[in-house]
């Protein structure tokens, strides 16, 4: 009895939590399948197989956690956006799939199905398939599962004196004093929310963010970071830094620098240098020297010397105001020798001796080395880089520069990457 009551209370909590959220399947819910060795199945696995769906959606816990899979409701996620196949930086919502009648069938096939012969995977963006977030636009709504009717029992053969049918007692006017053990479960959520708040939080987090922000901030930070960044930044910065860094860098830099330096350096360097230098120097020096010199010198000297000397001398030497505190390692070169005297004497003495200029020595021309002709790119295993401005941080090689079928896309990739990658991708960047 206690086990049934506990299970019913869990279902009521799930339904009550669903009243304030959109119609989505729980991403963390799992339930054992009795016909497959009690192997746990998610809402998506229940939805894709009709025999499993018609069997497991009769379980109250599955019905409450998987409303889309069980057909109790079907709505598109109004907050979900996905990138185009040919340009993932251009985002679209669910309404884009069906708003053009001439292109609707093509878009459903490209973004909602596995192809005419199931020869390609479902299109996924931000760790979610488009078909899961847009079931209405993708025509992927499921019908509700209803229990099969109970068959009429076969009447027993009449032998001897027939037994009279039991008489149903008339209902009592007064209410029953005892409380019903099992509460009635409602399949569809209530239209109006409950007036008092829930005594306990929902067992599953919301898949979509709230449409309006809370009036007051949370007392404690979230246990896990969000999968999708916020559309608008917070009005006030966080009091404490994040416990874990973001998986992908920000699309735009911060308007104001951080008050404290990061605890760990970034795995990949920034594509563009900082607009404003740091107020204080780094606690530890960089492991590798910079590819290009700084545009402006530092206001204060480094706390520690460089590990390796510079490959090239300074473009402009430093002008000393005072003499050096210690002598140079090498002495100063002696002055040039005095020129030989003239053959004819000067008719009149000069007030000051004439100093002949030192003879100009023309250096021998330096032979120009023959240019190295590049014939092949470096293989992917030896030379590749990460696209840090994408959500999944894809690793690309030289052949990616010229793989696109569009000439404009190929030219854009060459203009973007060949200035820094032409040493390793000299064949692809030939003539750039």
C-alpha cells in the first residue's frame, strides 16, 4: 500500500511541475522495459518504437514524464533555434520550417527526417534534434495512448437454480468519512496554476528557459551550466566566478574587463587581441612567445625575465637617458684609422686640420635564395586547427578550405585562414 501511494505522489508531483513548463519530454527520465530485461529507456527511445510506446505509456510515471512521446500534448519549443546546414551561424526557429509552402517539404526532409532511405542521421543542433524541439512543424505529433477495453466475461452455464444477480446498493447521501487510499490521476495538466506554491521542487529541470526572468535572483547558483547561452546579458555581474568554464567561448567579448584574472588559462589563444591591456601583469609568463610583437610597450617591466630570447632584434633601439649601471660584455670598437697625408703641401696653413671622411665600403650583394615551391599540404594528422567560434569546436584541416561547393564560401575561407595557415596549407592557399 505504501509503495502504491509513494508512486502516486511522484506522478502528482510530475504533473504539478508540468503545469508551469512547456509541453516537452523530460531529458533525464528513464524507466525499465519489462520486455527487454528491464533495460532502462528514455522518452525518445519510447517514442520512436510504436509497440514500446503503446505498452509503456500506460505506466503513470512514463505518462507524466513523457507527454509528447505518449501523445498527451504536442507543442513546438518557442525558444529553440537551430543553425542552417550550410551556415550554422544563421539561426532559425520552428516556424521557419513551414512558413513557405513551396519549400516546406524540402525543409522537413532536410531537418526533420533521416532522408528518403534512412541514410543520414537526424539533424542535431545545441545537443537537441530539430524534430524533438519542433514536433508540430516536423509533423511528428503522436496520438494519445488509451488502455484497451476490458472484454465482457463469458456467463457461466445455468445448472439448477440460477444465482440471483447482486443488487447494487443505492448511494449514501452523507459523504464517506474515510480518505481514499489512491488519489485520482489527471492525464492532462490543469489550465490554471495552483494558488499556493509547491512544497517541494520538481524532480526534473525545465528543458526550456522561462519566458520572463525572475524578479529576484536565486539564492544559490545552478548545479550545472546552461546548454544554451542567454539571449541578453545580466543587468548586474555575478558575485562569484563560475565554477567551471564554458564549453564554447562567447560570441562577443565582454564590455568590461574582469576584476580578477582567470584561475586557469584558455586552451586555445584568442583570435583577436584585447582592445585594452590588462591593468596588472600576468602572474605566470606565457609558455610560448607571441607570434607578433606588441603594438605598444608595457607600462611596467616584467616581474620575471623571458625564458627564451627574441628571434629578431627590436625595430627601434631604446634611447638611454643615463649611462648603464654595469659595463657592456663587449668593448666599443676603435675609431677608424687616420687617412694618409696628401702628396702636395698646402700653400697656406689652415686654422684647423681637415679630417678626411672614412672611405665608404660597399657591402657585397647577398645572394637571394631560390623560392621554395610548395606542392602538397601537410596531412590532417600533422596540421589542423579548431574553429573556436562554433558551438561544437570542430577540428579542421587544409582540405576543408576548398571543400565547399559554393565558390563564395571557399573564397571566404581562404581570405579568413590563409594569412595564418598558408605555411601548412601552401597548396590550398597557392596564389593567395
